[in-house]
C-alpha cells in the first residue's frame, strides 16, 4: 500500500487510508505457515472527501479494481481515476464539487494475493485468490493455465443470488464460487465496506470485452426495476469509451454477456439499490505496457460521469419523525419503478441521517414514504430533472393508538 500511503500523506485534507480487510495469505501467515509470509496482504480503501475524518450526510460512491488477478489493467484504471480527481481538485469546479459533496471510496486492489501470483509470473493467467482448498499448506496451480486446485473466484462469492449459474463447485475451476457466500476474506471486506456507508453508485473494473454492464446478471432475462435509469447512465458512460475497432463500448445488462451468480453489481444493487456497473476494459486481459496510459486516459470521463450522477435527476431528502425531528429508517417507493422487474430489496433511508437517494429518469413520479408505526405519506407528481437534485424532505407522524 506504499503508493496509497504516499497519496494520503500528500493530500491529508481530502484523503484517508483504511485497512478494510484481510486476505488468506495474511491469515495463513499469521497462523504460522511461513510459506505465505510473502502474501501477508491487506485490502486497502482510500476515502476522498473534504471532511475526510467525518462520516457526513453525503452520498458515497466507489471505484473498485482487480477482483480477478489476471486483470491488472483494472488496478491501473482505478489509480488513473484517483490521480485525475486529486490533480483537479480545487481547479475543476465539477470535481471539486463532487469531492466536497460526496464520499468517494477507491479500492484499487480487491485481490492482492492473486495479483502477486500474476505479477511474479507464477501463473500469469490466474484469476482467483489463493484460498488453500486442498489444505496442503501451499499454493497449487497448473502453471500458466489459470487452472489450479486452490483459490476462489472473488466475483462469484458475493451473497446476493450466490449459487450455481455461471459458477462451479469444482476447486480447480477458475469460477469456483467458494464453499459458501462471503467465505472469502477479501469479499467479506467489500461487504463490510458497502454495509457501513450509504453508497448510491459505483464502478468495478474488469478486463476484457469493451462493455459497460449493469444489473442484473444472475440469470437469463432478469430485468432490474430501475432498468431504464441504469441503462441511461450505462449508455452515457459507454459513449465516452472508444472501442478498438471504432465506435464505442457496448452498454448492456450483465446477463447478456453471460449469466453468473455472486457478483459485486448484483449484490450492491439487489441489496441496497446501488447503481453499480462493471466496465470490461479493452480487448485482452493484460494489454501491452505501451497501451496502458492510453487505456487509462480513455476511462477517466466515464468515471467522472458516474461520480457526478447523484447531483442531477435524483430525488433526495431526509425522513424524520414529525414530533421529535429524529431521523427515521423508512421505505421510499416510486410507483412505476418499484412495482416492475424482478425482486430487489426496497430502498430505505439511512439510520444516521434519515437520508435517501433515488436516481431516476427525468419525469414526474408518485413517491410513497412508509415506516412501521408511522402514517404513510405520498408525494404526487414529483418532478425529476437534469438541472439538479429534487429535494423531498418528509416528516412522518407517529400512528396514534386507538382508545
């Protein structure tokens, strides 16, 4: 994490580095197996915000890189996005506004153990982490094939629709999903990070395919309730990403690439309604070194579009108790959106601030706010537009007991 530590030192007013979780390598090493001492890695997240030491009443977004070890270009793109934000804070008004009004989380390397397997050229096509599946006390691979009895695919281990589609129960498979959901410390770290903050949008980078993917992906034909708004942002981002053969990246639902269960995007969106995207970078897992800078530069604009998304065509507000003024955890139901598509959890306001965000297409909506023990409130014909956010603060009155 030396580069991230240096960034934290250089930008102490807007950057704070967190050790958010463990890896198998660290756990095995700490347990006394010296074979894994060179894999004594943590998972690191850098928070960027103007009041970086405080948890503010602001939307959170994330940029994640390298779930899959053989996709190091994803780490490079995340770091490029990070440097672009830092280098333009205070001079670019949009970036400055986003840092000042957002909590941005950058996780460049979700799978550091696997990254080392690739960069050390132990197996340059390795995809998984290094979980010791056969319990023989060391790392096993069929060298430079991407196959081997050890390891779990981190992007099949998330706990939303974890299961058989697009995955495997075979240890040696590159898409082995683990013995159970959340079994991998790296992915448990991502769960804890996402659960601990009010995320509204994010990008997780992979390679390759020149695609911008959006939820859902866990089965054929699964359509998200927010499909149209998700697609709209995917199209906007894709139209900034030049494809190698001319034209631009293709925006599509994740299942259209291939259905698979246990992914970041399905968890983030299904559990919390986060507008989470997978950008599949380029046309090969590991592009030539002389192409890396250009690829990174090409991906900056899409990331900046995602960061700025919450500041327009969004309904936000605080839900409070009409008598005490205290924040309330309540459901926010948008007619015509939340009664469409397959299941995802209801959108709810957060515990600390009573804050909610709904990223919507422009138009007019009927929105209902409900919480147990309170009278339900509906706001009719709420206008959503691209000029900015629409503010809908709501006070809910406690239900009075019948005499």
